[in-house]
C-alpha cells in the first residue's frame, strides 16, 4: 500500500500569515500527461471532511483561492496564502491513483495563534 | 443540494453485526460511485470500501475484507454497509462519501483518472464494546 506522510502534524498560525503543509508518498503519484494523483481534504472541528484540492493543484468548487496545491512525484504541498480563523481544522492528503486502497496521511492540525 | 445521511450506528458487542445505511439526495445517485470511510475518534481517516455506480465493481480495505459487505439500491438512492464479526478496533465514526474517478481537463481534452471523495455525510458512530 502507498504510505502518505504529512509534516508537520500540528501548526499554529497567526491570522493573515501563510501556512504550508507537506505530504510525501512512498510511491510516485505522477501519471502520464503530468497529472499528479493527490487530493487534499479539510475536516473542520465537529464536521465531516471536505474536498479542497484534487489532481494535486485543482481547487474543488467553492474553495477560496488562498488555498493552493503543488508538487509532483512523491512530494506535495498545500499552501494557505493568508490563514483565516475559519481555516482551523485537520488537513489530510490522500493518494488518488485508480487502484485501491486509497490511503490518507496522518493529518495536520492547524490552529490559530 | 447534495446530501448524504448515514443511519444505523450504535453500540454492539464484539462479534456482533450492524448495518449502516446512507440516504442520498440532491444528485442522480445511480450515476455515482460511493464509498465508506471511517475515523477512529481522535485519529485519522481510513478508506474502507468502494462500489461502482452499477454495483458491478467493489473493493475493500484488507482490514474489513471478509467481514464487511458494501451494497447499494439505486432505486432507493441508498448505500449500505453490512458489518459482521465486529471487533473493538472497529469502533469509529463511519462516513459515506460520493466519489468520482475521472476528471475531464477542458484545457487539454484529456479524461484523467483521479479518484476523489467530493461529498461526505455527517457520519454515524459505531461502538464495539462488551
């Protein structure tokens, strides 16, 4: 199975400041034509997860443009350009290749200072 | 508005069985793949099972293979998870989640394989304890 490793596991950010979460996969998630099969999800406190980013860098509908995804192969990054109070929660990366099992990272907890 | 509502959670003794249901609305259920994902309280997410839109393709995580059975009733817009031989380590919140496996990139004209869980239910708590 593909192992997804996130860092850091927790992050405390001042509102308005940027934040960055790293995700590393144990196998390459790069597909043909340059697409990377990694998704990012946010689970706000007391809520179910929601899709933020798919194919490494595509924002899901309704996701603010302060969220961006980048990376290729085995190293990926989720960036929040200016953190807002509503961005607190647990962030997960997930390998999104066609073949299951689809596996998640351990999660990164983002808090506001 | 897309809605997924799980039901059927509760307390069960080790070795017992439970059946979860997920009622879907706000989209054409028969067009979409569906999944079950669980989260042990205070822990991360674990994908458990997938079923294609027709029900013809099914996958399971090794942790539940042989014990859990996923199914769907497209006429009733419902997804199910039959859980047998439950163990203490199955205690978790169980989410149903809609998925898509293909993305059409309009800029290139490519249909790109990409599994993503684009809508999730609110979850159902299952507690396995004696």
